[in-house]
């Protein structure tokens, strides 16, 4: 199975400042058949179910603010928050959707400094 | 209202069985791949099983393969997870989730708690 590794595991952030989380896969997530990269990002706020932020590397899900963006290629990916807001705290997970079984990263806990 | 609602969790002894259900509403279930995700206490997310829209394809994580079985009834707008030979490390909140193909897991339930303990 594809192993997903996130860094850092903990990220103190300052409201108004940018922040980024890295995710690395053990195998390229590029589908050679359609040329798309199958990497997703989720946010689980405290006490809530996870929410989809990004799919297919950089497509924002419905209702996701444009301060969230996904980028990368092959095996290295980044989620960027252009200006962190207090409501962005929680645990962020990357997940590959290239192959079954789907696999998640360990999660990155984002908290306010 | 577009939602998925899980039920069927509870306390069970090791080696026992449980059947989780997920009732869906507000969308046409037969249009979507569906997924079960779990989260052990204080831990991260674990994908455990998914099923294609017409039940043709079923996928499982190695940790549950041979013990868990996913199914669906599109006419009844429901998804199921039959869990047999339960182990202590199956203790988790189980989420029913819409999606899981290539467009993300876009609708999550609140989860149902399964506790496996003697």
C-alpha cells in the first residue's frame, strides 16, 4: 500500500500569517492514464467530523475558502493557507486516492501560537 | 437535507459481531461510491472499506479484510458494514462517508462508536 507521510506533525500558527503543511507519498500519485494527481486534503476541527478541503491535488471542494490551496507533483505535496484564521485550527490530513486501499497521512495538528 | 447518519455501534466482546448501518438522504445514493472510515481514540483517520455505486467493486484495508463486509441497498438508501471476529483494536468511531472514488470524501456522518472489550 502507499504510505503517506506528513510534516510537521504539529504546527503553531499566527492569525493573518501564511502556513503550509507537507505530505509525501511512497509512490507517485500521478495517474498516467488521465494525467491527474490523486491527492486530497481534509480538516478535522475539534469535536467534529472531517471535512474535504482539496481533491485531485488542487481542486477546492464546495464552500472551501480560497485561502486554502493545494500544490505539488509526483510524491511531494503542500497544503497552503495564505492567511490563517482562528477557525482554521484542527488536524489536517492528506490522503491518496490513486489506489486502493486509500491511505491517510498521520495528521498535522494546527494550533494558534 | 443532504446527510448520512450512522447507527449500530455499541459495546461488544472480542470475537463478537456488529452490523453498522448508514441511512442517507437528500441525494441519489446510486450515483455515488461510498466509504467507511474509522478513527481509534486519540488517533488519526483510517480508510477501511469502500463500495462502488452498483456494488460491483468492494475494497478493504488489510486490517479488516476477511472479517468485515461492506454492502449497500440503493433502493433503501442505505450502506452497511458487517463486522465479524472483532478485536480490541477495532475500537473506534466509524464514519459513513459519501464518495471515495476520485472526487474526494465529500459528506461525512457524525460517526458511531464501536467499543470492543471483555
